[in-house]
C-alpha cells in the first residue's frame, strides 16, 4: 500500500518545497509561446556568463556529453540538466527495484514521487558540483589568493548551484506554463548552435595560429572550400580528400551522418499505428488514436547518456583518489593527465567512439594506430560491441519505465480514451477491453522505439557528427524539434477547437 513507503516521511517537506505554481485552467497559446521564448533567451544568456574565478585552463570532464546535458562548459549553466536527469534515474532505479515501495498508478504515490524528485534534484546539484570543484574545476590563482582556496571553491560551487537551480526552475516553468519540455528545449538550443558553428565557422581549428593547409577553417563548408581551392590535384589525391572526408574537424562524412539521422528520424516520427475510435453517444463522431513508432521518444537516450556521463565522472574522480582498492585502479578506468576520457579499464569499454578516425581507420591503417591508445584492433571491436549492447539494453530499460511513469502505458491510455467518451468500433465500452487491445501495441512499440533511438545514436557516434555534438545530441535535437513543432500545432488546434482539450486531458 502507499502508506507503507518510507518515502512518506518526506511528505511534509515535499508539500512545503518551493515550486512553480501550476495553472488552474487553460493557458492561452500566446502566453505559452511567450514563456517558452523567454526561458530560451534566458538560457542563451546564462550560457554566455562565465563562472567568476574559474581557472580558464580547467579541463571539462563532461566534454563529450556537454550537449546532451544542455550545459555550456565553464558557464554558470555548466551542470545543465545533469542533476535533473540524474535525480530521475536514481528514483526510477529505486522504484523499479522495489527499494522504494511506490505505486505510480496511485495519484498520491505519483504526487509524492514527483515532489520528492524536486528535492532530490537539489541534492544532486551539490553531489555533481562539489566533486567537480575538487576534481577538475580549479579556482583561479587570483581568487584563491584573495579569499583562500576554500572560499574560492565555495564561490564557484554557489555559482554552479544558482545556475543549475535556474535551469531547473525554467524547465518546470516551461512544463507548466510553456510548450513542450524545458529539458528538451535546452538540449536542442545547445546542439543547434553547435551544428551551425560546425557547418559555417571560418575561424581556424587552432585559434592561436593563422589559417593554413594544416590549420584550415573549423566549419565543414569553409574547410572544404579552402582545402579544395588551395591544394593541388596531387595533394588532394595524396591525403587531401581523406582530410576533407574523414579527418576532424567537422569532416564531410560527419555532415552526411547528420543528414542521414535527420531524414531517418523525420520518417520514423511520421510512422504510426492508428487505432480507429468512435464516440459512444454521438453517432458519426469518429477519430483515430495515433501510436507512434517512436513511442518512447528520445527520453531513453537522454537518460542512458546521462548515466554514462556520470560513470565517466566518478571514474575520473576515483582515478585521481587514494581510496583503497578502487582508488587509482586502472581496471576501473585509466586516464591520462589533462584528459577526461578513459584510455584503459572497464570504463574504456563503456566510452563512446567519436567518428571513423577514432576506430575504423586505426583498424585498417597502421598510421592511425595512435587512436587505439595502445590497444589491439580486436579490443576496439570488442569495445564497440560492449558499448552498443549496454547502451541498447539501458535504452530499453529506461524506455519501459518512462512509459509507465508518464501515464503512457496501456492502463493510462485506456482510461484517457474511455473518459473522453470514445471507444473502438466493434468492442464494448470497457477500459479492460481497451487495455487489452492497447497492450498488443504499446509494450512492443516501447521496446522497438527504444532500440531504434539507441541504434541511431550509436550510428551517429560511429560516423561522427557536425560540431562534435555526439550522435545522441543530433538524434535528440531532430526529435525535439519535430516534437516541438507538433506541440505548437496541437496548442494552436486546442486554441481554435476548445472541445479538443477535454479529449487530450487539458484542464479548462
């Protein structure tokens, strides 16, 4: 029963926890659009505010995951949505493993779950900020000499805390008063900015040196134009085409991979199973309930990528620690000084590839063996298999749990259709019948969609992406933009046809 959960001891705290007030009725479309745009503008401004007192030479442990967690390296929103997603992962794991006894179909248990998640986000902000300050985000010498090392660290932690809380509140504000999800919107904003830069930037790859054949422009289009116009035919044949097509920064193959992801996701998002519906009392009133091929959306990839990022963070912290047995243990994860990616150990097998030059070329050409980091080609192949397998299994797990916790399972959808007065023609009006029919499709679509988004993310990581945004970042952005467009269209439809609000479960 709900009262048996030990989490209920936190109910008084959850009820008094500050939160964005939920609107009592329908929010006009223009108001939603205004709040969404305002939060997006504030996010862009915050991403340009550099943390005061941070050493500019500090490494970024989440460099490979920065776009996925919607953070801007070295800015006040450095943590991005990391604490929000991590808190969600922890609660999902604990509830799924029955360590926390909650029935998420029960309204009281679900309210407690959602309320406690907000409290847990605050804890995770500190859990993620403090280790990073002691691990790799070093205060500048000027700030340390002015207020002391402890004071300097406290000032940086305070800035990280404020930035993460602002992101958290903006996400909640968009969810209640805006359009779509703040988490998704911030991810798309960061990735889109990086893709545009990766395509069109004329700045040289190494900003400290002038543009040359060995230091071409960073953007795919300017780089291709510059190299083809300044290289002779012999130079193009002798490594030039390889430089343009495969080697970083932003090779053409990465652009091709990005386009393939975009086209496939657009196609998959438009594919759906449509259940015919008819109104039980109004003769001739018919409709269809769409079940998307991408039913679990991009959430499984977000959660799995965040989990991988946290594993990498704790692996680096352990490598630099003196904890007995697990501290500085190469078999967990070995890191080279000044880098944030493992070069050996278990975490090396869980780290994602980043373009053909990082795995395929070293396996077929000895001159690229440096990228294997003292590993054999068969070990690289094993790494890709292990990484892909664990990533896909994690996506399926998070996809199934996400569907159940967000009222998208057969039970919740059946109740939603039944409450709207609709039913499937040829079947009696009974939620149990609807549930049985929906159970044929929703679980299978959940698993299939989770596997599809996982495979797309892995594919993009293998071939590389424009702007070094990672395959997950590109995949998420395409899906987010499509979903945002559909959400806007849905809001406009409800604005013109208020009767749709009841069917879609929107309060008046």
